[in-house]
C-alpha cells in the first residue's frame, strides 16, 4: 500500500544540498534545505538555474563541488568521489509534459517505476491502483493517455511518482500545460497530496500563484544564486529583486535613506513618511502612482516628470511606464488613455504621496 502521513509536528530537515555546478557559460552555487512533508517553490527568470538545480538534485547532472544529503545518506560529494546514479536515488521527478507512455494504460503507467525496479507485476499493480485511488482517478485505470484530459494525465503522472514512495519529489512546472480553468482545483489538490507525503518536495514554477498556493516556502534564484527565501507572505511583502517585484506587481527602488529622504541608486530622490537610515528598498504600488500632463501643484507629494515608454492593457486597468528619475510604472483606468492621450507618448508628470512608499532593509 502507499503510505501517507497525516498532519504532524514539524519534521526534521530531510534534504540538505550545497550545489556547485560549473557549465560552459553558467555557474550554479545554491544551498537548499527542505524538511519532510515540506514544499519549497523555486522561482526565477529564464536561465537563472532552476532546471539546473533539479538536474543536480536528481543526479542527472554531476556536481563540481558541495554535497547532496537525503535522509542522512550522502548521494553526492565530489571531494569524496561519491555519486549515486540517478536511477538509484530515492527521488521522483515530475515534468511539465508528464511523459506518459501512450501504449500503456493509466494503471500500467502508474506501475512503471515499480516494475522498472523489479517488483512483481501483481504487487506493482496493487500499489499503483492504491495511488490512483488516492488521486481520485482509479476509475480510469484501464484508459490510455489519449483518452485522458490534461488534469487526469497530471494525476496519473503524480501517482507514478508517489507510488515509488520517494524521499524527494522534484516537480518541474507540473501545472504549466493545463488549461487555466482547471489549474485552481489542481493547485489545491497538488498541495494536499504533497503535504500528505513524507517526502521533501521542490517545485519549479514561473507562476507566482502556483508558488503561493502550493508551497510552504519560496526561494528565488537569479544568475545561479539564491537571492531571497522565506514564506510566500514574506517574499511577496518585501521583494528584494526586480524579478520578484514584477511578479508581485510593484515598483521596487533602491537607495540610501536620510530620515524621510531616500537618495535613489538610479538617480533622483523620494520623500517617505517613516524615517529611516542607511540602505533601503522601497516599494510603490502602481495604483498609488498618479499621472497628469501638467505639472501638479502638490508640494507635499513626490512629483517628477518623465517620458512615456510603454502603455499596456492589464485586465481592466492600464499600466504606463514613465521613464525618468526614477523610472516608474503607474496603473490607470482605461479612460485615462484617451483623456491624457497616452498613446501619443511625450512627457508625463508623476505624483506619489510619501505615505504610499514602503521602505525596508535590503
């Protein structure tokens, strides 16, 4: 049977990894620690090293330095010439494409990993059926992949991963191929399943909503380095990189504070409501940025002008990028496009109240 653990006290660290990988034009140097039953989401821009992390943890990519320890067992440590082959690691990997065998039934696909390890066919089928039942698709056991929806294929692929009872689950954009209409339900389902298993889980995603809905912690990777980590609430409330700021949808500025004045790294300065000293990060919600064509008469606010560089429709709002000191993104109603002739470009004045700028240490 597939062993599933219920809610329990915080588990000790199951995965400890120091990953040092040198490729031709890329270097990865990242440290991860994941507890039993914990889900860590790994986010970052394209080329940041997310897939390299998964390949290194799975054993598909050799380390140049560091080590991978899973449940007390060293899987890889170059300095001691230790490298456990990928197929011998208690690791399951789930890809975006699911990679189900088209000629096998859902049950046979789910049992494939066990059969590949030499388990008796009947025993493998029994375990696979239990996994399909856990995921709510046991009634589709005899169906071929072409007869299944994207969501059903995802559950079969998850059953195939879980049935081997891995100690580490690696998920590479598992929801990316699904229709938006079903992603919400499967996010919740995936979160429930991953938190019921004793495995440590690492989820790679480009979707902030996937990370917030599924993960216990988020780690942000850029240029091969972890640049921020914390709970989803901590990371989204205080972004420390432009990548995270764009995901969250806020303006992020860097500077040095002198009481209520912040001198910005990229030029210009802003006034804030709460005094600070030294290096700070500052966030401004685009909806808090007011724009107009004429110079505003508001001496208590932050006012500066810049050139319109982009006007983009975002749902029922319009985002306007104003390049100046600093460059800022404002969010306005669609009616403002015509009223302010935003499509014509030119100069635009920006106004921000000091109370709408939040600062925190970098």
